[in-house]
């Protein structure tokens, strides 16, 4: 595959045979245009890829290439695409914040369970000592 000319519209394409499923490209994509799961092959949603190339550096096996789309967008198409890109970026930020909140809530719940278990263990230890 030929790399696109400078300034030409391009999208990321993942070589599915080489992809190791590390998820680093997914984390790097600012518009969630890459889908997949850990240890599974990933793929790019071409219509959502903005060609920013942020997925290229984190890929440890260099299985991502930029491919020219061959399309020239009209002014109105570029405007719609920009609006959709902003919307997807905002949705990504909201998703990341939601995940962060869920992780923090899970950590707090785990800490409460640990403290409760420690309290129960202390009470049981005292009860055992009294019985001796």
C-alpha cells in the first residue's frame, strides 16, 4: 500500500493478521473509530476515522497504515464531518469520565468490604481470646 500524499484525506487500516489485540490504538483514538477487545483483532471504522495518525505511534507491531481515501470532500461535507467528529470526541470524553467514575466507585466499595472484613476479624479474634 502506498502512503497517502501529504494533505490527502486518509484513514487508518489495521493489518488484521499482524494485530496482537493490545488495545493501545483504541486508547489513542480521539473519536473511538477503532473497535476490538483485548487479545482480539481490532478494526477501524473507516467512516469515523479522521486520519489524525494518533493510533500509529502506540502500535507495538506497526500493523496500522494510513491509506488514501481517494475522496475529495465538499465544503458542506467537511462541515458535517467536523460536527460529527466533535460529537464523537465529546462522547468519548463522556465515556472515559463515566468509566473513571465507575472504577472509583468500585475501588471505594472494595475498600469498604475490606474494612468490614477487618472489623469482623478483630471481633472474632477478641471472642476467641475470651473463650480461652
